[in-house]
């Protein structure tokens, strides 16, 4: 699980973390770390799903690699949205 780290090395690292952050902050840090990992995994699943959908398509209805009009249109819309008075 921890690569080449033994039991004593892991215990020493946990003790140092406890000293640095304190017992009150450890649950907060653990919760934030867990939330970040869940969001990361969800993003990976979303991208994998999109890749599967692209792979299933197989026809030419999707965007081609040399077709940049959609990307340019999206960039133009964002720029127009950011301009004052728009």
C-alpha cells in the first residue's frame, strides 16, 4: 500500500502530521481530502463515459479533429459574455 515504507516509517509520518496540524484539524483535512478524491474520480468517470460515447459513434456525425469551428464559436461566445455592456 505504501510502497517501500515499513510500519515504523508510516507511524512516524502519521505522528509528524499529527504534530503539524493538531488533533482538531485532522478530521477537517481528511474530509477535504476525501471530497477532492471523490470529485476527481467522478471527473474521470465522466471523461471515460464521453470517450466510450465517442468510440460507439463511429460515424461522421461527431466533430472531426480538423473542424475547429465549434471551438472557435465557443471562444467567441465567452469573449462576448466577458465584454462589458454585452
